[in-house]
C-alpha cells in the first residue's frame, strides 16, 4: 500500500474517482508510512489515526452516494497552529500544554467540508517564530534531503518545517502552513516543495494561533503547482469571524496553469542582489530569467529601493505584535500553570517555564519597541518604512509589471544545530531576507523548486504578484516547474 503515497492530490483524486482504491486504503497507506518514518523525521507531533480512518470511511460513503468534494478522501497534515476541535493544538509550545480547542479554524473547516481527511498535527517552530524548525518544544524536524558529502541531519526551514518535510517525505498528500515573514516559502524552497503565501486577507485567520496579526497568512505546501492550486481553492474564503478576510470570489486557480506567459512582464529587482550572495543563488536566478525569456516573457529590470530596510522593519513590527498577542498566555484559564504564592509570580513562573528562548527573545524585543519613549523611535518608524515598501511594489506594478522573480532563500538547507546560526540570531533572521517584503506589503508570493546546489540540495525561485492575483503566480510558476523538473530526495527514512 505504501506506493499509494506517491500520488499527487490530482493523481489520487482521479484514481479515487476511477475506483482504483478507496480513501480508507489511501489513508491507511499514509498512516503506515508515518508509523515507519516519523521517529526519524519528527514531522508529526500528534497522529490522529482513529479520526483519520473515521473521516476516510465517511468520505468513501459520500463517494458511494455520488457526493464528491474537491478534496474528497485526500489525507492532509495540519500545522499545529490551526485549531482542530478536540485535537492537540499547542503551536508547538509548552505554555499551551494539553490544550484541545472546542472549535475548528475556518481554514480546516473549509478543508473538511471539501472532503479532506486529517492525518494529524505537524511540528513547527514555537508560535511560528523561527526559520529552521529548531525552536519547537517537541524537538527539531529533520529534512528528508541530505547533502551528497555528508550524512548530517539538515533543517527543513521554518516555521512550517513539519509541513514541508512531511510533504517532501510522502507522509501526507499536502499540508496547511502559515507565513508571517517567509514561513511557507522558505521551507518549501529547502525541501523541493511548492509553497504559496496568498495575499493578506485571502484566507481567514480565525482559529489560527496568532503571531503577528497584520502579517500572518495561511497557505498550502504541496508537491507541485497543480496541487497547490487545488489546496488554495479550498482554503480561501471570506469569513465573518475575521474582518481582515476579503470578500472576493475565489478563482479556479488550476485553470491558470499551462497558460502562455508570452508578453508577460517579469520584473527583476536590482536590490535583491545582496552582498555576499552565493554564486549558486545568482546562477539559479539567471537561469530562471532565461526560462522566462525563452517562454516569450519580457524581462524588465526594476527597483524596489526600500528593500534594504525590510528586514530590520519586520523584526520590529512582528515582535511588537507578538508581544501583544502572546500576553494572553498567563496560566489562568488554559495551558501550563506554574504554582506560586501570588498571581504575579504565577504569571512570571508560567511564562518563564512555558515559552522557549526564541519566543522570549522576540516578546522582549516587542515589549521594548512598544514601551514609552521608544514607540515613536522604533515601532512608528518601522510602520512608516512598511508603507514605503508597499509603495515600491505599487509603483512597479503600476508600470505594467505582471510578476517579480527573485531567489527564495539565500542558501540551501544547513545542518541542525549549526553553531553560527545558534550563536547569532541575526544570521538566522537573514534566512528571511528575500521573503519578508512580501508580508510587509501584504502581497502573494510563491516558491517553486528550481534546481539543486553543488551538494545536491534543493533551491527555489520566488515569484511575487499583485494583490489577489495568485492566478498569475500559478501561470508564471508553471514555466519554472516545466523547465526545472521535479526533484525528490533519496529515501533513507
């Protein structure tokens, strides 16, 4: 049965429709794969075997009656940031110990109503704060990819590392993820999967544990573009419970794949050529430019002058919002509670024990930049920079650019426990250098697998689009997918 896990969503859906196998058989194949491999990869923190089988049976029963949803019978992994009714939802933090919500997030509600099956909850950086999936209370996720010259375990990227690694290692057909500064696109690039961060407001944030509310956005990680389009169609919706969600029709994203890009204008921002950028990243970018030229697109050099301020501005805005959002975790109503003689000490003890080092660091940064005397100097100034970054993109798109092509990451996957990264948080934060501008401007961005580095590790290219024009990203992304081909890791797990 394990070979059933090799099918993409589109392939599995066609075979389910043809009666080649049932959802129960497909689900059992994934559950068997998880049992055999999860100890080595640590992608799942909770496996919902009974619930998965129950949902798969219900799906088969619906299919027998001729009631078939867009994701009918397809087994998915769910990032631990999404509230799942009666199932472990802890944002991979000790402070939410034993929390099982009595409600379901809007995104997962949409998926279940379209017939999807839940395999379990996926590992992630604690409260989505991290670029390597090493900050999780449940330990690091291991990338299924290995360097040609080393057997050392590699990071899958973060914060959605469990989502990306489980998709790349065939432990789910696709996975939900979230992106605050690159947390879908960066792990997708490091695992040779497709990751899209939709426009801010395209997917409801209701029932998703908040990190930075003005930046967070849900999206899928999948094996190819078509699966990404199928998943996003189901995940996206307007929602009365999230006033930032936008009431716009959700297009048929699949129909955009395969359309010609002849005459399309692809922008190449000069500011993304960073000092010290590895030659491999520059070469891959040039290769991508040639693919578009060969496909009939017009390549246009553009300028996004405020790009250099994006990372420092992001690491003021995001921690500031995090310090506000995480203030609710105090041990009073749910989650971890450390005993003490008075309530103030109980708050302090609970937060000290419950939050990991990276979360504490960001909360402290956020509290500092919001404090009296520093608010104007840091937070207010960062918000002004954010406006300028957004204006840069608006200016470029107003000049006729259809999509912007950039690298997705500054390097391939690095080793778990890399001391340079561990000892210098800023070096770790630089992993988001190509992705944070998209969140600051609220734009859609997609990472598509584009090749391998000299060590045989995956690299991705990023496309940035106009607000609510994800279709253009799928149309343009198809050029990279066709030219680069598909890369899969050699199985060792």
